[in-house]
C-alpha cells in the first residue's frame, strides 16, 4: 500500500511539473507574440490537500500493526 501511494505521489509530482513547465512555455509564447496581460493564471487548486502529520502517523502505525498481526508463513 505504501509503495503504491509512493508511485501515485511520484506521478502526481511529475504531472504537476509538466503542467508548470507547459504553463511557463505558454507564457513565453504569449509574451513573444501577444499581450502578456491576457495570459490566464495557473490554477494550482487542482491538487488534493495534504494529510496532516498526525493522521499520516496513525495510518502508518495502523499499517504496521496489521502487518504484525498477519500470520507468518
């Protein structure tokens, strides 16, 4: 579960970096050919809010407790 969440987080970061890079490129193109005041602002509200540290710690603790209760074999 943690590995999958790490992969999803990595993909989300890569996507956000691509969005920012594309936005900056579009801004340069708009500056070069058009009036830069017409460029819309980047909407950074599309990303989900981060989980508070206390909740994340409880999730990790619950995960390890569940692993400890699993039968070995």
